[in-house]
C-alpha cells in the first residue's frame, strides 16, 4: 500500500463525517453537565456494570450520561480508523502526526472522563470541588482542542488544499485570524471554569449587570468575576471577528469558500452571543445552555478551520506536496 498526496475521497469523507459526529459527542456532554448528570452512574467504563443499564432510555439523567459514554466509544473507534488510515495512505508527515495526536487526545479524554467518575468522592483540601469534579475542567477544554485537530485533518485532506487552490492571505489577515483564535481559546478557558463553578447565573441580568441597570455588578467574588470576564471577552470576540471577517472577505486571492467563511464566522458569533443572552433571560434553560456550548465549539472549530486554511502555504512544504 503506497502513500500518496493525491486527493483521497473516501478518506476525506470519512474524516469529515467523523468531524460531524464529534458534535453529537459535544452536545451529549453539554447536556450531561447542564442537567447535572455526570454521576448518573458511579462506575466506569460500564454503567451500573452494563453496556445496556436499566433506565437509560427512560430517565433523562441516565440517558444523557450513558449516551455520552457510548458516543465517546464510537468517536474513539472512528479516530483509531482515521489514524491508521492516515498512517498507511498519507504521504505528508504532518498530517500523519495529526492523526496520532487525535488518537492520543481521544484516549486521554476517555481516561479523564472515567477518572472524573471514579475520583468523585475524593475531597481536595481548600477547594469546594472534589478531585473528580476538578477533572471536568481539563475534560471540557481538551474536547475543544480535539475538535480543532479533527478540523485540521479535514482541511488537509480537502480537494482545494490538495490542489493548492486556496490562495494566499495577507499577513494582516493572518494576524487578525490568530488574534481571534487567541481570544476564543481564552474564552474557552473562562467558560469551562465558569460553567463548572456554577457561575452561569450569578449575574442574573443581561446586557447590564444589575436589575437597576448598572454596567458593573453590585458585588464581586470569583464567580461574579468569571461571569463578567466571560461577557467582556464576548464583546472583544464580536469586535475582533467582525474586523477579521471584513478583511477576510476583501482577500480576492482566496478561494471563494474561504472568503465565505467570513460571513459564517460573523453569524456564528452573533448566534452565540444571542444564545448566551437567552440563557440569562430564560433562567438557564437546558436547551439554550446546551446549545450555547455546542455553538461555542462550532464557532471555535470553524474559526480554527478558516485560519488554518489561510496558513496552507506556510504549513505545506514543496517536498511533501
């Protein structure tokens, strides 16, 4: 079986479908956290000692957690196949390495998820969360990194990438894209920390911070600071993505689909801000809260994909093209 850098439709489509499936996993994980179902089953990797535990199709907490575990197992199998397929058929070393990175991350994610359950009762002196509960933070952050890695693989396998028809972005546009990614990863860290410290409703009004209409909260603690920082970063991201989208759209040398990404990014950020507002206005509706997490993952991954595509000529080398 020879390795080639030619476009491989079967492999490209398999990676794309895997990248779509990951949002099923993200959505179920978000639902599990939103309804507090992370400990619906106290054992792992089985659920109450079974792959088909009683009640998981009729009780929402068990459904959320067990479905999350099952979708994670499917994602693991998909990633194993993807990593092996890339290793056997892909000429480019950086793309083969990304496949192994994806596999390493998904295995580590599974272990963190399991330890989150098994270590749930172990207290940590000086902290409100147990050791198992603390593991929710790296689990939530690493999930988004994994999605970005999958999107990078899909980009590298795409027909425009292989044919080198993406085009060249200006240095200014590339820098603006990097700034957007930096802000989004900062927002990810704040959002995951806020979510798992139950700080989503500590400022109960939006867009202002008090019922009296004050811009700043009436009192401060670490949870209020997390929520307020989340809001400030949302404003900065909205402005940064709008500027990035403007310059990206003006890059006439880029592939039309990459330029169209500017419109998608602006729409995603606007939708994400609206969902965040809806969480406050609905008193943390399960639908709005879960949608906000999924939309956030999609926003980060799409931004990453657009920025990654504009870096194509810097990533590829003549020897590996």
